[in-house]
C-alpha cells in the first residue's frame, strides 16, 4: 500500500508538471496510476479487514444482548468469508480473461490489474478466518465485527 501510495503521488505530481509546465503530458502515466490505485484500494480493503476496521453498521449489534451479538457477529463474518471466496473465484476468472487485453499505452496484460482482486480477496479471507477462529474460541476481547 505504501508503494502504491507513493507511486500515485509521484506520478500524479510528474504528470501535472509535465502537462502544465513542460506542455508535454506523460501518456503512460495513466496506466501506472490506474495500476497503483487499483492495488491501493484492494489491498487497503484487506488491511482494513486485518485491523477489523472494515465498514460495518453496529447500531443494531450494540443494542443486542452479548450472546446474541456474538452469534450475529459470527454469522456476519461467515457471510463475509463467502463474499471473499466470490472475489477470489471471479477475480481469477477476470485474470484469465485479461490475458487477451492490454493496457492503453504500456504492453501490460490487464491480468496484472485484475490480479489485485483475487490476491486481496485471499488476504481478506485469511484475516477473516483468523478473526472467526478467535471468535469461536471466545478470545475476541474487543467484540468488534
């Protein structure tokens, strides 16, 4: 995520300088920016799952009794695991399909972009399974989803 963020910043800065000061845009920069931003978003989502900071609405959960809340949290996490498996499966399908496509300016197959989906999905599934194991053992002291 750090490399992606740095690339987005540096290449955007260079693109602005080249376009407005030198009057010569960098056409390849859009391909690199799209690649870096794609990985930043998907791997950022995986990091949020690891840190238990992913999007959730816990108004209803906090109003539930502790036992029911634990059960609902486990159920939510199982559904999320199903979604992450969906991401992995269809992300791999995108990667297979993307070998026949290339980016606009650079000779990169679109599979390089699409690989962010199953790789981040696998990371999210890994972290969610770790969270589920802790919840099932009853050692999730924070009580967050």
